[in-house]
């Protein structure tokens, strides 16, 4: 297989397979959660569910003081790489073009120098989270294979994208193919791991807020 | 210059009238030392070698012997030969052709039929082990009858002619990687030279067609160093194919700034912005177009406002469309996504029904613990 | 290219595109300093540098023209002139259709191609001898 054939496979059949698994997996899992239903709450409602739920979706974004003190490394590096991932994924021109092809609309891109800087921030922040996870005794105790797998499949597209942009080591078609394949791996793994938090996070926050709201307590 | 390429009546004995070194042959033609220096400087520039090597090149060319060259054309469009003969009418580059003895080229030679084939056979015999074999066009393997010359199948002619070759120069994307004949569904079973010949050094000079000075540059390199140039992983000389079009493109700053032409006639296109979104294959294409340029250095496709189609890469014809940006999927992903989502929604409902069933069943077999259970001895 | 005035298809004539003009002038400055200090000559091949349309002209304009301008007729014309910076020469080789085939910036006291060449002088001596002999015998 030549490198151009590899690239063609990655852009064609590979992407098709990965998309089917990703979309189907995510839809099934989200439906499963939503349709399972909750037991009817027999207690009398002491407040609204909706407003409290929505409020919590936002307020939980800011860590409280004690939590921040206790795990500042996790929070700072976590935020850094999530913001970095957002910028790199959604503001670089080739990525916007890709999304536009699928969803039908695009938006302005950021200059490559900005993308490059955020890519470096993301890479560093992700390495910090990994080191922190492996050196902190409690974190290490809590870490299982899935945590490392999800870290790896998230890190891979970032680092391969960075290498592909700077053409390090291999020729451009191979680097681009490897980058696309790494994204496909991420898409395939996504629905079956805790990467699903990207979709379930706000549902879970809403439930938390809603429960508190029903009881009439602060969330 | 075309005159120089033509053989005299296909008589192979006359094919190599100058037995001596290139220097002697040029002097006998009244070429001054200054002309030779100019030629060497231009050759160095052509081969993308540092100017500090000009004296060394002059010395090597001075003492080089005229090699016999046999040029075979298989499944091709003659575009490669056209690129070479039309684009360069200048005296300086034509010296390269004075420097070789082109003993067989069925499009350019005056001789035809048996005389032409005899010229090839004699050249092969006389220069066995020393001649340079140039090939353009792919070789059909499905049915040898798809392409023959003088009743000889391309495969037979290639294997026979390759035996005594010092090296093979595969010119054009067809000879190097199968090219357009090899494109899906490849009706003739076309393959490249490298797919057939395994025991000879092969220099791949891809492009559709290749840049003429790249072809002459490779010949000059062979003449100068008596060896094949350093090649990349798919057999291309690194001096010409070492950098991507994207990395050498004068429109690169627009890419970095995020300024793109969205269509062929918008403001961005008029301002000369990056053609990435219009399907430019510059980032994955390795060739010298951006620096060497075409038509005697006039411009290259991107300079004329058209994205690079990646013609010097294998399978460029099947790369998912010339006007589809590189980061785009080659197939319709949104349709796939919608179908997958619809199918998954149905599956999700079904799975949820099963889950509910399971939940109800476990609710049913659930036994409540009462105070009696706890007070039991 | 510039010499024959071939139509520029490209509308873009930006002046700060590849940003290679300034670095190139600095390279010339270093080479000139080296020539003064150690007598080491150097040559820069203009074809080896990616330049946007108009940038080669910008470099040539920046270098300007000096006191010497030589025209060579060998396999087509060549223009060799000293720029307004002494010791910095611009050599442009053209083919017979007056199209640039190679262009160099030479940082040297005198470009080698301008000197009379030993091989040519030997040939000239031979020709002169022949002609004088012919005159003597006639």
C-alpha cells in the first residue's frame, strides 16, 4: 500500500466506518440513558427542576475554592487542555472545512500561529495531567486501563496533527494519513469509554441541579 | 535543439560519432570556455546544487564520456517528451543533449520499422552494461497485446532492454507509479517500471509531465557524478522532490494567516490568496514547481490561480477529486452520519425497551426487607 | 520572466509575501564582510530561493547598478554588472530567446567568467600563429 493509498483509505472508507461507529454509538448510549427513565418522586416538589438544572449546568463549570486548593493541578491542566482542544479542533481552517462539509456551514478560522500555540499548550497540559495521574498516589490508585486508553486516544490526534503541520520525520501524505487515522481511532473508541462525558456531562449536571431544585435546596 | 535529437537515418553506427570526453566534443564544436562555464553554472542551478560546486561540476563534465541513451515509450501520451522538447529551445540546456547519444526514441528518431529496432539492438549490444535506459509510460500486464512496439510487448521490451542498462530513468508518473493508465479501474493492468525491474537502479522522475529541467537535471547529474542522485523513499531525486509544493509556495503566508480563496472568482482568488480550500494538493505533493516553475520560469499552476493537483505523487488521479480540499472526506459523510443516527435511534429505542424490561423484571423479583427479617434469629 | 515581459497571470504582486528579500540582503552583507576580511568569494543562486512574483525584481532594484556593466555573448547573452555595492555583482545568463536560464549574485572582486580563460587563450594563440604563418607564406 502506498502512502497516497493509505491517505485515500483514511479519507474514504476509514472515515465512513469511524463515523458510523461514532454516531451510532453516541446516539444509542444517549438514548439508553434518557429512555431508562427515573422513578417517580413521591415527595412534594419544593421548587422548580428546570431552572435549577440549567443553573447548575453553568455553575459547576467554576470549581469551588476548597476543591481548587485540593486539586489545582488537575483543574488548571484540565481546563488548559480542554480549551486548547476546542481551539485546535474548531478554529483551524482545515478542520472547519471538514466540519462544513458535513454540517453545511462554517465560520472564520484563526491564524495558524494561534492554532500552533494552542496545540503546544494542549500537548503540555495533557502531559501534565498524565504525569500528575501517575505520580499522585491517590490518582494512581484510581487509575485504570480505560483512563490511560482515553488519554492516549485523545493525545494521539493532537500530537499527530502537530507533527503533520510541522512535517517532522515522515512525508506529508503519511503524516496526514496518520493524523486522520488517529482521529478515526478516537471516534471509534469514543462511545464506549468515559469520553462520552462530552455528551453526558451536561445531562448529568442538569439532573444534579434538578434534584436539588425539586427538594428546594441549593445545588 | 530537436534537430540534435534526431538520428541520422537510424544508422546506429552514426549514433555515437564523438567517442571522446564531453569537453573535447564541445571544444571541437567551437564552444568557448566561457560558454562552458555558463553551461556549468546553469547546470548547477538546474540540479539545485550549491554554486560552490560549479568548479567541481565543470571538471566532471569536462571529463565525462557521452553515454548512450535508449528511450522507451509505453502506455503514455508523449506529454513527457513534449515537455522536454517543446519547453527548452535554448542553447544552454540543449548542450545536455549534445552530451548524450540518444540512440533510440521512437517518436523522435527519423528511422522507423526494422531500422529503428536495429538501432536499439546495436546500441544495447555495443554499450552493454553502460547505457542509460529512459522509460515513459506504464506497462500493461493484463494482456500484452494492449501495447506493443514492432510486435514486441512492452513487458518484453522493458525486461530485454533493462538487462544491459547501467541505470533506468522512469520519466513521468505513468512510468514511475502507473499514472493515468493505472487509475481505477486500471483496465489494462498497468504497472510501473519499478514493479517489473528489481535488479537495476531506478530513478523516478514523476510528474504529469515532469518539469523539463528536472529531466535534464537528472541526466546532468548522471553525467557529472557518473552515479544516480540521492533518492527519497519512492525513488525520486531528493534535490528536486525534497520539499513539498506547500512549503515552497509563495502563497504560503496566506495559508498561515488563514486567508483563502473560497471560489475561483471571489475576492480572495483575485487577491491571490491560498488555494487550499479549492482542493490544492500542495501540502502532500513533492516537486520543484514552486521554485523551478514552468515555461522557462514563467509561472507554475498555483501562480496562475489553479490549485496543485499533485501529479507527481502516486495515484494522484484517484486522490478523491482535484477540487476537494485535502482535509475533506472523499465520500459523503453527512449522509453516512444521518443514516447512522437514524439507524442508531431505532436501535437505541429497542435497547431501551429491553433495558426497561430488565428493570421491570428485577423490580418484580425484588423482595422488600421487613422488620421481621431483621428480628429473625 | 522579467527580461522578456511575459504576461503576469497572477494578479498578486504583494511585496512582503515570502519575506525573503530582507534576509537575502543580510546574507549579501555577511558575504561582503567575509570577502573584505579573508578574500573569500561567494555565490548565491537566485533560483534556489522561493520568491513571490515581483520579489526578484525587488532584490535587483535594491542592489541597484554600479560602475561596470559587461555583456557576454556565449550560448546566448549574459549580463554581468557590478551593483551599487562594490564587490557585489549580478550575473544573469540568458538563452538565445533572451529568457533567464540562471541568475547569480556573486560577491567577489571579479566574476571568474569575465577573465580570459586559459583554454580560450591557448586556442587564440594557435589561431594567431596560424594567421601570421599564413601571412608569412603568402
